[in-house]
C-alpha cells in the first residue's frame, strides 16, 4: 500500500493548520488508486509529528511512503530536518520505501496553474 | 495592458527570495498574451515593496493589475495588510483595476497537481 504524507510547518494560528487539514482531505478524496492512505504531519506546534506520521503510515501497512513538503521555499527544514527524520525512519523500517517529493514551490506545472488561475480572476 | 504581480512575504534567506524571482521569471516566460508585464513584490526584508510593485505596473501602462499572493496559508497579510495597501493604491489610481487572486494554497487544481507530482516520485 502506498501512503502520502503532507508535511507542513505547523502554525500557532489554528486557521492555518486547518487549511492544511482541509487540503489533506481534498488530496484523500482525489487520490483514487494512487494512494491507499493520505494524511498530514507537522514540524512544529501541531501533532502528529513527522516521525509519528511516518510510523502511522507504516503501522497501517504502507510499503511506500511519499512525503510531500507543503513549503513554497526551500530552507533548513527541507535541507536538513526532514531528511534527518526520514533517514532515521528508513533505518527503522528497511523494507519500506520512503521518498521525499519536491516541495510545492518546486512542483513542475505550478507556474502554469497559477497563470491560469490569475488570468481568470 | 494587464500586469501580474506575485506577492511574497520576503525572507532574510537570500535563497528563498531567489526562488520567488525564479518563479516570476517562469511566469513571465509562460504568460504569453495573458499578461503584458510580470513582476514580483515583497512584504518584508526585500524590495520592491507591494506599493512600489503596483506603482511600477501602473507606470508601465497597466490598466489591470492582478496580485497573486504567494502564500500557502491565509493570515494577517492576506486578511489585512495586502487589502489595505491595495485599497490605497486603488484610490490613487481609480482608472486602474487592481484585483487580488486567491493565494497559492487556495488555488483550484492545486490538489490534483500535487497528487500527480507525488504519484510520479
């Protein structure tokens, strides 16, 4: 089973975390047969943590876990913290494939999507 | 002439601002006939400011300026600061139409784009 885990920074503002949870629900509803499980995890302020999120996917029987960093810009989290946590979980679960997708800001096709949307405003 | 102005928060980390500038260049290259001018503006740390960015568009002859907030989550900037600046510029240029597009996190089609990208990783 393939799992998708959206990773957000987490915010002290409840509304921002709720936006992440709403997007997670949208991803889940539209995943079809691409992902058997879709959830989210947070790096600060909110649970589940990234470690907890990965463990939950593995506990549900995921053989592949794809992490989707919900960040517009690269930075310490993407360069250091997420890879470090992933390396530890990968070591704990050598039979599970854990991959990190490009962050949102680096998603191919984002420019076209934004242009299309902005032109329709 | 229609102008597109990407609005980013701005960062003390140079690399993050460069990512915004690269996306702006990508938007410009792909705008075709949808926008005659594409640039970016920042709310903190980096210039041009939002006011300067709007003024530059108007100075170049824009009759429509579409602001595209490069934010994943709504918050004070989207709710208060951007609309306040826009209202002041709109008052200064009553013949120019200034519109604010949904922020990136609220872009229709984002979930599908992310699912497609994550499934290909």
